[in-house]
C-alpha cells in the first residue's frame, strides 16, 4: 500500500471519527441551530439586537437552546423556571465566567466584578459590597439619595431638553458621593466623569457581545501582530484600555487632589470606611477588592440605573394614562411635599414600586444575562451539557413570556398591583446565584425615589410638529450587553 492510499485512509478515518463524535454529541445536546462541522452556528450568532434572534430561537427550538461556535458549546435558557433551577439551584457549578478576550485586552477583567474570574479578589469584593449595601446598609445613604434627587429635579427644571445628561449626571454623582466621598459640582467639570462613564459603557457593551469581535471567538488572535490584516480590533482594544485606566484612576486622582476639603464626606463613603479596615497581612488584597467594588459601581452600576430611568421617561410619553394615575396617587398620599424613601419603606406608594418593576420588565437594561461557565458536566432537562459550556439566560424572552406576563409588549404597571401578582422581573435582571448584583438594593432605592420625585414635579409629554400634531418618539434600543433607549426627544415641564 503506497503512501497516497495511507493518507486517504487517514483522512477518511478522521472525517468518520468526527462525524460519529458529532452525531453522538448532538444526540444528547439541546436542540438549536447546527451549522457545518466545527464552524457550527458561529455565523448565525447575532451581532446586534441579540435578544430578537434569541427570542426567535426560543420559539423555534423550545425552552433550552443549544449550539456550538467553532467548537464552543453555548446553551441559552429561555424560561424563568430553567434559569432559576440551573443558575440559582446549581450555582456551585455555574458561577464561573467564560473568557472575555476583548474585554480582557481592554483591562476590564482587572476590576469589573461582573466579569472577573472566580478567586479571592472577587469573593472579598462581593462580600464587602454585600455587607455595606444590604437592605439596611443601603438605607444609611438615604440622605445622599435625597440630595442627588434634588439636584436632578433642579437640572430637569433648568434644562429639560438635556434630560439624558441630567439622568446620567444624577447616577454618576450618586455613585461618586456614596463610593468615593466625592462631591464635584457641575462647574468643576463633573461632565468629564459623565462623559467618561458613557464612553466606557459604549465600549464595554460592544466588546462583551460574543459576535462583535472575532477575537471573542478565536482568543489566540490576541497575539496577532497589529500590522497584520484583520488586526483592526487591536486599535479598539487600546482605546478601551485607555478608557478603563481612566475610569479606575480618575476618581482616585480627584479624591487625592481635594481630600483636604472633602475629608468628612470621604470618611462616610464606602472607600473611606474600607480604608480604616485595610490593616494586616491581607491589606493589599483588601485594597484591590475595595477598588474593584467602587470601579464596578462607577463603570457598570451607573448604566443600569440610567437605562431604567430613560425607559421610564420614554414610557411616560407613550403611556400618559399610567403617568396620570401615578401622579394622582402621589398627590393623594403625599400632597404638599416631595416623596421620600420613608414612603417606599412604609408602602405608601405601591404604584411607584409597580412602575419600577415594569420598567425593568418591559425593556430590561440587560436583555441577556452575562454568560456563566459550567465547571463540570451536567444534565439539564435530560440534555447533556459538557464541562466549559457557556450558559446564558435569555432575560428578554423570560420577561416577555405571555404565560407569565399577559400582553407582554404593553407597558402596564397594574400587572404588579392586581390580585394575581406576577413574578418580579428583578429576579432575572440582576443576575443569578453567586453572580447576582450586590448593588441591587442601592439601585432599587435610587430608582424609586427618582421616579416618584419626577412624577411629583413634572409632566412628561410628546413633542408636536409645526402643525400641532403629536410626535411620539421612536422606541428603539442599543445593542450589546447593556441596552438603553437610543436618543429621543420629549417635553418635560413643571406641573401646574
């Protein structure tokens, strides 16, 4: 037998082996788009409006969808029951994160708790965060919430057309004051912090999407020379790294420059409190964990609240009956004063609780939860999921399930007020298991007070054209890991 025959036999044997192996694998793997061998469904992975594609797959394949992308198994959980059962119930084997090559090149893995690999720094950062911002701990910052909401109302009254900036400025100011003890007035360049946060979120949201950059599929491209074809992503990575370093360092530099006159405020802040605890052999780890916590709040926490508040503004324009009903309740319950967090704690305004929940449900700030990585083989709904499978919760589809939320495309806070209470969307929006957002109680309080106060003080109306016809803004959202309404216009004016 000559060498050509041997080569042919080896090729055929190899192809047969992989065909049999592929058949055996997919026979026990969840249904989903398959694609050609090795490549799999890589080219079917959405690059924008990811939730639309995932929802189509759910309707076609069912509650659990399985696919591969260049050999990487990916599973999407499409029901609340499955997401809770797997990501909460089996969190000991589903709490790791898969690689995020582009975000790693941008330096985000060094400080972002949401995408950090499991380890001592992440464990301590989450513990410090959870201890400080438990429901009772978050209540200690009520005065900060009140101050920043007052400033938000002032800015909306003075420059209502810049409501997007005012909302982001509110969230950035809240985070800087609570976490760093920084009080920076608008005239002192606080816009720099607002713009920096906006740039970082834009870069992060795109880089974290699996199909946005080829390096996310082929991590070895990290080592691809910048001068070679196909290395354009390295320019984006370098720009992202500069943004990441600025986001982590800028507040600390400002704090050092102004520490003398903000010392009291700083001592009350999260970072100030942690500084008094950083002694002993674990001082370096404690400092690293504390800095990761504050950078995550500034880099990621701001965007969640900004997205929800912009969704609220958009919905008040499109659903004026909801707005009028909420305002009537506010006027009846707390006439003559502004809402307070005591009103939330005593349950005086359930309509506001319902609006907050419905904003999270109707257009969640994260349409699909950050992916988890399975650390050992597991069986889910009778299907075999191999070790290192990337598992995602399809948050959009879960929160638009007609069986749980009738007429899901309608913005209807009453669904959380009627006799048959529907599931709280925050059980999915804030993540699962050991990766659940530790700042959720703080975010919930700031959103509640901001929404209640805006409704108490302002009417939110659609614009009109030159003929007096109503112009409703388009409902359109950005793509990526974090999603928010695209720029829109409306009228915000003081109530009479």
